[in-house]
């Protein structure tokens, strides 16, 4: 090959390589010029640097720059702790000034306008109740899951509760200790709390609602465990509360049997217009309280010497009185065994309702039922202990009782039963 030709090829190759290098250098300079513009730059000195909308960690992250990246410096905040930058792709934002190595002093940059920071928070607990007001006494209107973001609208006067706005526009209040905010809660404006309606829930099985503040007043309604109602007022020593039920009925309940959303003593003192029911004092050692006005009715409870009971009414002759015990149980007692506070004749006559059905309860392990009123008669059936049967008659001596069976009648020995009526009141049938 011609040596002169070889030299020409080498020369051309050198020229081409030089041209490529020059072009790359020019492009790099143009890139840097475009990135820098003002001339001030900085190099990221941390692994990954968040670029935010504004100069604090409360602002949203819009990009990330990595160690060694060159950014253009556009400005700073007034304290020179944050710098406004432009990335190589044109994205602008703010970075922490301590995480970059600037080509000029950050303080020498112009102060840039700071975008408005929307106060935000994230739920920092598993499930957070949103309430209608700033306190657990207010009802829950929504529940937020851990990490949910909400907008902050204001706070109560001591900053313990914060008013928020959900993504769907719903507003409410949350406990300030259960959220993580992007601003100091004290910087929020104080928002007036909505009026708290005093409410309570029943914390016992069944709660009697009475016509006045005391067990001596009549029961006008009853509410079950967990039922909510409005609180209207209290008596002077806060032991009884006047309430309003969901159906509009008003009455009084024992304050110890409810859980209220306000302090009981914050309620207004109210007086009762209800008349106290008349009372009586038991004058015998133990007084049977029966289901009806007569010894033929079953004993349902007992009252004892000196005990005070409330009188509710009487039978038509005034020989039996309907009463209420301190625990609320009602029944009938013999009028001759109590000392009333008013004349028994002044009480209203109370309807007894359905007449008592005479029954016998077996008081032994097993009881033979015979075909007639004596042990010499054939056994036709058996009754177990505590089994009950209807009584239809007796023998003349009342030593045997005739009972109703499913397929007829039979006789049992009266010594082995407990009856709900005197056996002498039964007709003689054998």
C-alpha cells in the first residue's frame, strides 16, 4: 500500500476523533448552561435527596435527586436553611441546604417566594374515630385507618383536639395525640366547638324510668342496656337525672346506672312536679308479698319488720294492698300487717286481672297419683319433684287433692305438695 495513502487515512481519523470530542464538550457545556442559568450550582451530598414543593418537610415530595447530581440554585428561604433548585429535567423544588454542596454561599442567593403550606396530617393509630366535636362525649361520625391523610382546619383552645377535613369533604374532630402533622398544632386557628347535647347510655341490664327522682315514684318506662337518651337535668345532689327518651317520653333515672358524656353536676338542677306515692311500714316479722290479693296467690317475695314499702293501690274491700319494694318488685300484701301513711280507703282500686289458677307443686322426690283419695287406690301416674299440676278438688278432710291429668284426673297426698291456694278453698270432689 502507498505510504502517502496510509498517512492520509490516519490524519482523517485523528480529525474525526477530535471533532467528536469537541462536540461532546460543547453539548456538555450547553447542558450545564441550561441547568445552571444563573451560574450558581450545587452537588447533592447524600444518598437520596427529597425535592419538595416548599421549604420544610411538611411540603409534599415532588422528585428525588441522588448523590453527585448537579442542581441549579435558584433561591433560598429567609433563614437560608432551604434552597430552591432546578433539576436537569427542569423540575423545580426545594431541598434541605445541609444536604448539598453549593458553589456559592446559600445566604448569597435571593429569597424566593414560599408556596402556601396546606396543613395536613396522617393517622398514627390503627383506627381513629372522627367525632362531631372536640371530645369523646361527641358522637363518632367516621373511622379512619392508619396512614390516612387529612387536611387540618383548626383546633380547640388547648390544642388537644383538631378539626379535620377528609378527602370526601366530610369534616369532624380527632384527638391530636393520634395524628402526625406537617405543622405545629399550636399554629392552627382556634375553632369554636359545636354545642354538645348531654347524652347517656344505660350501663345496667334494665333501667327503670320513674315519674320523680327516687324509687318511691312510680315506674313509667324502662330501657335496656346500651340504649341512649338525652339528659335534661338533675336533682340537687346529682343522684337522679331527668331524661328524655327517643320516643319523647320524659322521666327520672338513677345516676349511678348510666354513663354520661358530660359531668352530671354540669346539668341544671330541676324539681319534680310528680307527687310522692304513699308509703307503709311492715309491722310483722316477715310479710309475704303475693302475686294477687289473697292467700290463694303465689308468694313472690317478702318484706320484713320495719321495712318501708310504696303503696300503689288496693283491692275493692281494702283488705289487700298492692305495694312496691325498694328494689322495684311489685306485689300484694295483707293490709292488716302494715302501718300506712294514708288511709288505705284513699288508695285507688287496682284491677287484679286473671283469677289465680290453683296449682300444686310436688315437694318430694316422686309422688304417686292414685285413682282415688287414699293409699289403697291404684296408682295411675307419677309426678316428679317440683312438677306442677292443676288442682280441681279435695276430699272432705283436705288430706288428698284431686288434680288434672292429660287423660283425666287423679289424687295425690296433700302432705307432699306445696299449693298456691289454701286447700280449704277447693271444692270437695271425693
